[in-house]
C-alpha cells in the first residue's frame, strides 16, 4: 500500500476490518485482536496509529514485528498465519498486520477466550456464535449435539420403530437394540440424551426444547412485506409434521384450476408443486438451527419467498448451487433422516430441479438472495 492509500484508509476510521494500535500494545490485547479477526472475516491492524487516527509511528520496526509474530504463533490457539509489512506516513514508520480469515477456526487466546469482530471492536463470542464457527469449520455438527433438559422419555419410540420398519425393513422391540439404533443414527448421545435431530424427528413436542425450529407461513394479498397478511400460520411439530402442514397451507393459495380427468376433477397448481416441496425441504434440511429464528414462507401476489435462517455454509455460493456444484451439509444427520425417509435424494440437485421446473412450466427465473442472517429463495408466480 502506498502512503495515499493508507491515509485514505485511516481517514475512514476503525471498522469491521480495521483496527488502530500504538506500539506499546500488550501481548494479551494483541492476541485478542488477532483472534477476533481470524474468527470473523479477517482484517488489518495498523500499528503506530492511535485511536484518533493520528500517526505516532513505531520506534523499532524489527522489535514490534518479532513481537507480533510471537503472539500470533505462541499466544493464539491455533497459531494464526499473518502477513506483515511496513509503510511510511509523514516520515514515520508504521507496521501493517494483515490477518486473513482463519482456516482452522475457532481460534482463542492463550488465556482461553474466544473473540469475534463486531462493528469496530472485538468482543467475546457468545455460545451461539461459537457453535456456528465450529459448525462452519466442520469440527462439529449442531444437529448431533445433545439437547439439555431432555431425556429419552421425551421421544416417541413407537414412531422411531415405525421409521426403522419403513426405512430399513427391520422390526425391533428389544430396548437395548432400539438404543443402539438411536445412537447409530445420532438421535441420542452416549448418555442417552436426545440430540437436536432426535428431538426434531421423534419428540412429541420438539418446540418445547427447540422453540426456533418452526415454520411461519403467511399469505399477503400484495407485493410488499409491510402489508398485513390475510392469513398467517405458525407451524410446529416434528419435521415430517411441519412439512405436511406447510404443504397444506401452500396448496390453499397456489391452486389454479380443476381439470376433469377420467371423470374425476384434478387440481392443477400454478407452480409445479414439486418445486415448492423441494424449496421447503431445502430450508428445513440446510437452515442454521443455532439461529433463534423460524423459517418463513411468504406468498405474495407476484412471488413466493422462502427465508431460511443462516448464510450459505462454508464455500457454498449462489452460483455453485445453481449448477449443483455444492453439496456441503450443515446438518448431515437431519439430511440423512430425510434421505432414509425418501424425502430427498443424496445428490445435492434440489435447487437445480427447482430452477428447471419453474423455467419449464412458467417460463420465469428463480432468484436467490443472501443477507447476513438468512438465505432467501424467490419463486415467481405464474400470472404476474
């Protein structure tokens, strides 16, 4: 970076990707900043600039750079890879520390604290943020975690036995065998506590333990979210129950006409219903369950929006899912149950099918959006 670029950077002030520090920064504070950048989205530390953006410079470049390297390697767990460079501003030397987004997240300081970047400061990561970081790094899967306050008595074992018979064609009545199957499907933990997936598929009242695992369906007679919905339904229950009830809601508002076939009326939908089923299944299978927010399905006059909590996982992009180039599972245990129930394939081609069906039947394009907190699938309606 040249002097003009650095001055422009300083003029913008500290922010999500930029921190100012003087050379007398303590090892602990330095480790905290390195960790918070590596755990979030990367960033730069300008050493030799005070909090007000004034250039103070550093007195011994080699000494401060060796110190920063030592902190990054020996006072952060895992060690953080950084790139340092020096620059001249107003005849004073500063050190620029480039911190990439870490490939071995989450990182913590030697004292055991995890930090993330928030606006222009570092703060300790919450439990939910840590879970998301662990999940994104594939060091654990949230859907396999035990759900505290729940017990195996909260699960509907008869429903699980029916699943085994339908999915695996086996009949099991022995309690020890049943527990072994539950553990092999990651539906209970080692101590027999139900996991997130176990609760979502085989608990009598999943929302008692996981209140965020809901679907909100709404019909708005207009094209603007500010318009009050004509109909709204909060859908709860197990995942199979929610999928069934969501399908019923959608069928009410997406009917187009009846056709007589073999002397019997046949309902036609304005949108191929397979595409809607795929959309809801994708949201249920791939949403981020660490986020305390429901799936939202909103039927507008001109479109249907499916809002799924959480950004796309890891290296998945909108372009890659359009061509079926990504099949990274955020919730592999949930997905495995859906595969065994023959609700989804194991090909990662759901989005491609949605796009193709909409193009073929209504000659319009499906759209996708991603925000900081959710992924949105937008399906155009036929008559608009």
